[in-house]
């Protein structure tokens, strides 16, 4: 079982032999009692919390006998393990192996999307899409997005951070992918919009479709102008007819659900007889033809020329926000400062993508909550310690990271150097300067840097609490890049691009205030070595600073 902070198990084991003595699942912080019998002739017993079960069990044949003899043993972890531990005097023993490093996750329905988010978000490094160990692999990572070199992505298509376009896949003109995973040889038609969805190999979404929080199996086909509402699951080889809407939470499969009163044996016999017929009919419909033998597909679910049977609905909320996926659904929502890469084989640009879904909560909710917390702390004179408590509460509630808190605190500090936008509440207007500086002149640039220096002096202690590692500092630099690339949507509103010409000076200020270390700044630059020219614009602005840091590092060595 892997030792992870996010686990909920308490384990008592022999530290020498690793024999398992006690396992308490869903353990919450508090007190627990251990019987004196577990000590026996042992000199020590290790009691550890914060573990997560990996779900991998290696057992002797005797364990299978126990499962067959005890009909009430439905689960190894919940039934067999406690049963064996309670009867250790009979000679049966259990041992554990601890994975201190690495990434382990059970790929069950409630963790599948979260696992993908971890991999695409590089939390599982070195097990990430562009580092599979396959010499023939050609997936490349650029500004938070993975695109295989063999994939075709039209110049006018849009892809946000957290997306992956697999080998041989095609994204046509005007298509928009927001936090989506495309497997091998997938096809996204013109002007289709996909949000937070996962497509297995050779899945196809034709032109002008709307797909939201959906899972499409191998060779699943969605005809043009169709709409898959939140939580739709399409099993492999299913077909959704053109201009048809699949309601939220619907699962579609070519396997027929059991009818009322039908036994499992009868269902298996029926399925065996009709399986080939159903597959043939689905293949004919996918090819645009008419099946030779009619099959009573659920046309109210998949449309008149669709193929599939509707299974029990999961409910849109159940799929969208299961407890273990709350962090992923938060990441999936497109933030206004997210970078969208327009990828081709020869060039990439950095146009922002804004995908609006009126059924979702505001995409910048977490950013706004962090910003409002900082503004309220300034207004009410709340101490840094109390501000940290509030921000940690927000982080836990939204299942975000320390780096997420740091980036939005820093963006709030940058915003406080500029006149307020129209979205700022009236009670906070006095915190912002009235005049917009003219960065064309030296005096204006110095004034803007002076304002930021004051903010850094006031809030660097708070920021340091959330910058836990060099990786967090690199994320802060990437977020600053995104902020500098923003344009004002409203005339006269503050614009992050005012800081773009001062990028190296701001980085140096953060270095002087010990918010950024030289290792993090150099790592950020190295990450851009193989990026497109447009993506290296801020690195090139910082050439002198990078050379100075590099020389300083060599001298210290």
C-alpha cells in the first residue's frame, strides 16, 4: 500500500517483518485502541496513518479457500483482511509492502477522470504522456498541453491547458478542446466544442457537436450537430444520430440491459444469440448504411439512426462531482487566465480560449474568492496568519494546491498596482490607485515597479507560505506569463499586458524578496528551451537576468 498523505487508513505492523497487525480503514484523526495481544514477543510495533490502499493483493491458495468457505466475505480489504487479523492464532498471517514513492491509483469509475487529470497535470512525473519510455513516442508538451507530432490540429482550432491530442488524431478547423483527452486516431470535426471529456481510441465527434463532461469509448461515433449533455457515457462502437441530444447522466452501450423478471442465465443466452447481430447493425449505421436486420435500439436515446441501448442513468451531478473528483472538476473549468495553444506542426500561438457553459458555476470562482479574501484582509486589517487560515480553508474546500493559492494571490497583488476593473466591489475601490501609469515613459515604468515593490513587501510573508517548492515557483512564473498576455476586454479597464515589458524587472523584484530562487528561475527557462519562438518571448526578455543568475550559480559552486 502506498504511503500518501491523502490516504485514510491506519496501519499497525511489525517494523522488521512488515507483518500486518491491524488495519483500520476510513480512519479519521482521533484516538484508537490497540489490544496488548498484538505486541506478543515483539519489541516494537509501528503505528502509521495517512496510508492509501493500492488494491493490489498477492495471496496464497488458502486465501481462496477462506473466500469460498465464508460466503459473507464480499471484499478482500473490508472482510477477508479483518477476518484473518482476528484469527491470527490459527496461523494465517498478512504482510504489507509500502510504496514510499511513485503514483498508485485504482482506475475505478470514481477515480478514472481524476487519474487522467493527475497525469496530464504532471503530478505523476516521470510517468507523464511525453515520457513513456517508448522510443517511437512523439508526444510533445507545450505550455500545459500535449500534442503528438503525428496529430493534425488545424491552425484555427483552440486547445486549453490540460488537454492531450493523441497519436494520429485530427482536430479540424474551428474546433475547441477544453481540458480534453483524445486517444489514438480520434477525430474532432469542424466547429465542435468539447469540454472536460475523454475519448478512447478512434472515437469520432463530427462537425458542430457539443460535448460536455463525457466519456466516449473506442470507436464511438457522434454525428454532426449532436449534443451530449453532462455526464454522458458512450461505450465502444455506439452511435449517436445527427442533431440528437443525449440527456445528462445517460450511459449507452451495445449490451442490452436485463429486462424485469429476466434471470442472469437467460440474459447471457439472449446476449450470446444477438451479440453478432447487434454488432453488425451498429457497424452498418456507423458507416452510414441501413442494417440488413433491424435491431430495436433505444432510438429515443441515440436517435433514429443511432446504435445503442440506454442503461440506468447515473445522474449528471453524480458524474460531474463525485467526492473523489472534486479537485478535477475544479481544474476542468476554464479560467480566464488560462492559456490556449493553437498547435500546428510548424508553429503555435497563444490565443486565449473562453468556453462559456451557462450550466456551470463561474469559471473564475476560486480566483475571485482568493482575490476577495486578500482585499478583505487589507480592508479589515486581518493578520497574515489568519489570512493563511482562510486561504487554506478555500484550498481544502475547492481541493486546490498551494501553487494555485500562490498564483492568485500574486495576480491580486499585480492587480492592486493598476486602476480597478468594473468587477471590483465598491468597498474595495479605495485599495486601487486612481491613475493608470504610462509605461511608455521611464517615470511610468518606475512608478508601476514602485507600486509592486510595496505590495511585495506587504505580502511576501503570505506568499512564501504557499510557495512550498521550486515547482510552485515555476508555476508562479508561468502564471505571470499568462497574466502579461491578457488583454483588457473593456476599454479603460486594467490590462495585464502593462507588465509584459517589465517582466524581467518583476522577476528580479521577486528574486530580491526571496519569492523566487535562482534554481526555479533557471528551471523555468530550461522548460522553454524547445518551445516555439512565441512561447519564448519572456525568456528572451530575461536573457541578461538569466546570464547573471547562471554566473552567480557557477561562482557559488
